[in-house]
C-alpha cells in the first residue's frame, strides 16, 4: 500500500477555490491569501497522508470534511487510493446549498 494517496480536484472544488481566491483578492490583503492557501495546503497534505483523520459528514456519510478556516470547509471522498476533493463550502452560505 502507498504511503500517500493521490489528490484529484473536482470541477466544483476547483471553481469554489477560484471564487474564494477572487473574493480574497478583492477584499483582503496578500497576507490573508497566503494564510488561506497555506492552511488549505496543510489540510490537503494531512488528507493525502491519512484521509481518515477528518470526520465523516453528518449530512453525507460518503464524504469527509475538514474545516480549513472558520469560513471554509473542504469536503472530500476517499475512493481506493484516490482522494477526490468535492467542494470547498463557504460556511456563511445557506447550508441547503450543500445538498446540491
């Protein structure tokens, strides 16, 4: 068995990330963008090494979730040796958007 898992970004997760970065560029400093990016990278590295570290989602048990920042939660799915990043959810949004 491999020591690490392969990470795959879904189109939705990549789109979420682009929107977050755009928002940060419009409203925050480069320092905040770097802080977010560093924290996201740290979380993804933990997932890559040990995907079961983070809890299963109560709404969708097939997904796991990690709080990246107080406003952003990353949802992912483990599929064999692959980790699929499903979405980065802005927790200030309507939670019903998670169901889509």
